[in-house]
């Protein structure tokens, strides 16, 4: 199938390196967070990058399903919290995500309906279905 869109990112140095796009529009230092044994720093980490991507994608999916159904809202905000958890199956680590979704201008009874539709539509949600625990809280 022909891609609708694609992008490329390159990492050099893992958690102690850089991540950048080939055109150098995106270029960030990557470092271990203090909680994982790193030193205090201002660099990003893979979990922050994933949270940024997932929150943006989910909010875009929410916008899409609202627009498709001709539902007007004043604002929507999605907060993604990505956690690393111990994985008992192999002694390693795994991801978990908590999405907090706030929709202004939509009656409470409809919020969950549209969050569910967004979750079904969102490419990130589809990609991690059945492999990452996702908790969604509708505010």
C-alpha cells in the first residue's frame, strides 16, 4: 500500500545521543532521565518523544471524528503520560500510557463517545493495541 505520509528520524547514541531528521529540521539531544540513572539535564528521552507523538496524534484523531460528525467544540487537550514498567514475562521493561482527555464545549454525556471513536481511529492507538496498557481518563 502506498503511504499517505512518511517521515524518518535517526538516532545516534541511544539514550545518550541525539535524534534528528535527515533534513535537520528536528534535532534534539537525548539523555537518560535521572530516574534511570542519568544526570540532571535538559535533553529529551524516548518516553517524552512517544508521549508528545501520541498526545498529538490522539488529539488530531479526536478533531477528525468531531469534524466528521459536524460537532463543534471550543477546545480539546490530550495529556499523555508514558511509564516504563517492569515486565515480569522477560525481566525487562514495557510501556504503559495514561491519556487524559479534556474537551471544552461538549456535553459530558458525549465526551466518552467521541474519545472512544478517536481511540478507534488514532494510528498510535492502533499500533500499540494489545501490546501497551492504555488507560484513558475523560475529564
